[in-house]
């Protein structure tokens, strides 16, 4: 852990930081560019949550299901792989 005198000074301003954060959200959260708070206590889960949020936001109104497989390509894959491809 790296601990400096600034850490103690900054902690004394914690309430000010909270007010500034709330002000920032209130002034910059818009329908076209909303904020999405993500819990960050568990790094792996927070990264997954960020990706899900981005995908959900960008895909709103779009069908993200994969396109149908070209039957000719499927047939060739089965031949080349010598296996049934589903």
C-alpha cells in the first residue's frame, strides 16, 4: 500500500467530493449520454457489468442475433472437418 500525507488530506474532503460527484452526475447525465454506475468491488464482475451495459445500450433497437448460416458453407465445413456441424 502506498500511503502519503495527501491521502489524509483528501479524506478530510470526502464530503466535498461526494457533493461534487452528485453535481457532476446531475449536470452531465442526459438521455443521449447517460451515466451507468457500476459497482467496482470485484474487478472481474465490474468488467463484465461494463461490457453488458455497453452492449445493452448500443444494441437498443437492433437485432443482434447471428445471421443464418450459408448452407453451402455449412456443407463445406462438414466435409473439411469430417464431422456434422450444427
